[in-house]
C-alpha cells in the first residue's frame, strides 16, 4: 500500500474538520543551486536569508513568486545580482491559503515549511537556462 502524500494527509485533516479540500496552487522560489539537494531530501524551511537580514526582516519566511512573469523579471534584474552562487528555480505546489501576497505586488511569502513532495525543480541552473523560462511559461499557459 502506498504511503499517503502530504496533500492527501492535509485534505484528510480538512475533511475531518469539515473544511473541504485545500485548493493547491503553483508558486516559484529562487534558491542557490547548491541548496537544492538538501531541500529535496528534507524540506524547504522558512528562514531569514542574506537579503532579508540586510533588509532588517525579523520573521523567517519563504519568498515566492505567484506568476512566471514576476519571477522572470526579478531573476533578470535585482534577484540575479543577490548572490555570487548559481541559482535554481523550484516550483512549489502548496495550499492556496499558505501563500500571502506581499504589498509590493510582485512577490508573496509562505510561513510554513514545504515538504519535498510539494517541490519540483523548474530550472536546475539559471545560468544555463536558455529556453527553460519559456518552457515554464508554456506549461503554465502563458503566451
């Protein structure tokens, strides 16, 4: 018998509480490529990273993009300059109510750890991505 997924377990808890199934959405998280194996083994944890620390943030969060265009623009501009390390893009499939839109409008955040079964690699290495950003847009139904 197959082990239930995190999503199955979450929906079972919601059903028992009379809340119905969680609506799942896709969001994208940019991280250092060297951190991806550990994230996929363990989980993606909310943290106060280098940029957050510089900005004076006090609460550990996972910053995400809710659409591919915002993610692509960030990577091509300010986010691409944030670290000297190679970067990857992770596609997270999470309950919609986990995602809080930030006031800036182009990014959002998650306060919960994201288990590995809700994570997949969208772009393994942004420096070698050539057509991968276009592939993400195509899969998401963007022009």
